[in-house]
């Protein structure tokens, strides 16, 4: 039946190998809702424009409703010999309503039909992912708010650098995920255009109304140029890029969670729900979830590069190569949604071990820069001279087996006479952290400011979604 629907020119049966290579039903059946929704809108427009009769429209509409019910109940299996989901639905519709079903494809090609279904899927799942990103940001804000006075060694090159607070560190990730959210929203705005009515590549001679179907399907307008539209997969590339970038941020956070949960760091303890044991070592508690999240990032990168490679040499307009556009997107979407849900849960349930973090601040000479700044402000020294004096102080502290923050005024002065007793005050790690009070800095005051700003931003986003 599917051959009769789609192959007017081909007289001989396709080879079995071609059927296997060409068959996309095993994966594009995920688009059945979008395909039926698009077909309903198309049929309504055909009726409104007088292209099909009102009776045929109602037969088609009720038939599509029945196909949807049969798919979701399992009565109509999508594991047959149909070439793709579009042919499967059209075949079943024609079996149900007869000749009326054959009229549905008037003024439509599979090219614009596929582009429509896939675009609807991408836009909707992109919005779902963006909502999950908002949920993760909210969880990070809650953790940050509870821990904006907890000292943590801030690092560069994975070496102790300057004292920060743990809430500030969490807000850095919240800021990353805010950019991810904005990328998904920007992509929706740019790609919220309807391909329906472009037909094969050049439009159609039938008197269709593309604006009507665009409105019915929730698009802001039809696409501009049909030749571009049927071959365009930028919307798919964008969601793959957005997910790849999101997963990169998830992977960076996962890497830190893995490090922080080790015996060497001991900064956090993951819930038993989010860790596993060893088959041979009974003492082990492995951070499998962040490791899996870190690993799955490679899948997202691969899916993006795969579709970029498919698209790079395609002439206009549609080419069968673009059948390779969907599986990677389906996989990346599933990966992103699962990753966001599990990361949110893990963040909310992890134990923050503030004492271990604060102990770690007593090594690595985190307040060294504060001493240099003090000598500049109070001793009138050029920064570079102060920098070298503090280097000598650090060397002296290491000879004594101390952190710079533990040196007495006498020990400091023994290195250089220009260091007065007030220097000890700035070497205190908590004072050092709170001294970084410039906008965007790590002081508790500035961290709370960032938290409150992001909370207001989050409330505005959620309120906007409720109004919509």
C-alpha cells in the first residue's frame, strides 16, 4: 500500500536492501503527533480555500483522530513495512476513510511535511529543555543561598588561588546555565516559522493560505523562501549546538563534583541514591552519575558534528541525506532532558561539607594577593615590587611549613621591614574573601546581590511562561 501511495514512477519492487536503507519508520515514528497535527491544519486550510469539500475535510479530520487513538492505544503498530511515519499515517487514514484520505496530500509534499513535523518537534522539545534548565538554575540558587559564607579555595590551573565562597562558585554555574536558557529561547524566536505549503521546493499552484496554517500550528509566520525551507536544517543544528554547549557546562560541573567527592578533597558527599558501589571493593562509593553525565557529553558533540557533516555538501533543495537529521536530535534531546533532571536532583541532595572546604583554605597561600594589594595601598609600593616581596614571604612560609595566613607579624617583618602589623589582618582568608567586594565579586554581600538578581530574573521568566 505504501508503495502505491508514494511511487507513481517506479514499476518494479524495491530491493530489500534499499528498503532497509531507506526505512526511517523505526525512529521517525516519534513524530506521529506532529504529523497528525500538521495534517489536520493542512486539511482545514484546504477546506477553507475550497480545494477539498467540507465532507472530505470532516472525514479526514475524524480519520486522523482515529489514527491518533489507534497509535496511542497500540492498535495501530508503527513497526510495519511503511517507509516512514508520514506514509504509515496516510496509508492507515486511507484505509479508514477511503478516497478522502487520498486528497489530504493535495498542495503538499513530503518535503514540507517532514520539515514541518521535525521543526515542531525541535521547537517544542527545545522549550521543554529550557524549562528544565530553569529548574536547575533554581536549585543552584538555593544551594548558593545556603552557602554564601562557606569558604572555598578558588582555583586556577586546579591550584589554590584566592578564597571565595561556595555560593559564589555555584552562582558561576547558574550563570552558565542562564546563557544556555537564553540560547534555547533565541533559537525558538528565530526558527518559529512554518514550512507548510512550500511543497517540494517551489510552492504550489493551488490557492493555499500559508498564514492560516502557520497560525493554527503556533508559528509566528510562514517561512520566506520555499527553496531554502525544504532543505533547511539550521533549526536542528541549533538545538544540537545548544544541547552540546549545555552538556559541556553540565560536564564541567560534573567534573568538579567528582573531584570534590574524593577523599583528597572531601568537599561534598553525594547521596547514596546517586552513587554506586564496587563489585569487589566493599569500601567504594563511586560518583557514577556525574561520571555518566561527563561521558554523555561526547554523544551530544558527536550528534552535532554528524549533522554538520551531512549538511556541508548538499545542493539545493531537498536531498535524501537529510533523513540522517533526526536520530541524533532525538538522542541529544533525550540525553539533555535526563541529564538535567538527574543533575538537579543530585545537587539538591548532596551534602556540602563546609568544614573540609574551610580547612582546605589554610593551604596554598590564598591571601597572598591581599598582602601585595595592602603594600600598594598602605606602603605606596609599585604593585610589581609588592608582588616580589610577597613571593619572598610565601617562600619563607613554606620553609616554616606554614600557610601565609598563619604567619605572625614578627615573621612577616623579618622578610621585609616594609610589612607592618596591619598586614596580618588582610591575610585572614574570610577577610580576604569579603574584601573582594567589586561588582561580580566573591564577597558574601556581592554573592547575595548576584543571587537576588538571578532570583528576580528567574521569577520573571516563570511568570512570563504562566502568562503565555
